[in-house]
């Protein structure tokens, strides 16, 4: 495997300009998107099936909220409309992850145990970039669209009219939360370098993200800390809604950006550590 790593290093572009590399990766990612769109046009029934499944899941997520607020107008400072908006935000985040992240990280066990990683290491691109963003499930964008509709309906029903600064704050928090979740899932998937299979870990991750359907205030203090710092789904759902409502100060935004920076560095280090311990499955 050392020979493969050496050859991969030699194949990397001689141009070390950082911006040039990022443009190359962006062009490559656009090709991934184009291929995904072409694949989706060949299986149009898949798009309709994904849309129907997403709508059913969205409905199942709203039903408990309707039952809960059938006995109260407000729970822990949250109205029914605000929680519905939160469900819409969760649908957007989960849809984006299902579109761009899940199709790739769910393949980690196959990449490593069946030797497919060997061919990827020989490509003149970042192997981590390729493994994380190669496959795209365009049909899942329908869930993002339905989530946006529910989010807007919830905000309108709650009488929330955010100003541009609050919208910007919510967008930054949602993006930060999404990045943090991707880092957590990536770190869990990269354990495939040392474990026989990480598929069960992926199921655990998806089950934990279900907590994002509910406001952080609904949970005990210890669980709130876990969902904020250890498994930071709160940055992707609860905090953006509070920002849109104008109830969130700036420190959580700064904390989220700091956590995201640290998380990206740690995931990058874990990836390199895994590559050093990787023994080719094809050799």
C-alpha cells in the first residue's frame, strides 16, 4: 500500500496554488452534479417515490406536534407554529444530507473492505473530497423543497417576519450546523479504517438526528448539552429558528463557527490517520 500512496503523491498536480486547486475541485463537483441529474432522468419513478416517502415522513413528524399542542398553546416558550417551522428546518437539513452526504458516507465500508479506495487514492484529486462528495441523490432535493414550504408556513402562522440580519444569522447557523453534522458523520464513517463495518454507526447517527425535530428546550439539561456540543444538531435546527424569531444572541453563532473550525481540523486529522493505517484490500 505504501507504493500506492507514493504513486498517488506523484500524480498530484504540480501547481500548489490553493485557489487553483479549489477551482479544479469545484469544476469536478459540477460534473458530479451533471451526472447525477442525467441518472435521475433515467429513473423518474425514483424521484416520485422519494417525494412521496419524504412527504409521509414530514407528515409523521408534524403529527406528534399537533397532538402535543392539542392540550397547550405553548410549551417551554415554543408555540405550535414555531415548532412546525422547526420541523421544516429539520426537513431541509436532513434532505441536504440525504442528497449530498449520505450516498457517499454509506459507501465507506465498501470502499475500504473491497479495495475500491485504492483506485481513488490514485486519482489526482483530494481523496477525502472524492469520497465525501462523489455521489449525489438529486431526488432528495424534493424533501428540501417541501421543508422550505413547511418552514415558511410555520413562520407565517407564528407571525414571524425576520429582518435581513436575522435571516443572515439563521443561514449562517444552519450552514454551520450542517457542516458540524457532516463532520460528526464523517468521523464516525472513517472508523471503517479500524472496524469491519460502520453501517450500524450510520444508523445510530440517523436516529440521533431525529432529535432535531424538537426544540432544544424540550430536553433535560444534560441532553441539551449533548445536542449542542457533542452531537450539535441544535445548531442546524433550533438555533436558526430562534434567530429568525429574533430571540438568539450572537454568542451561539460565534460558538458554532469555532466548533465547526475545530471539527473540520479533527476530521481531516482522523482521515490522514486512517490512511496511514490503511492496508490495501486488493493487495
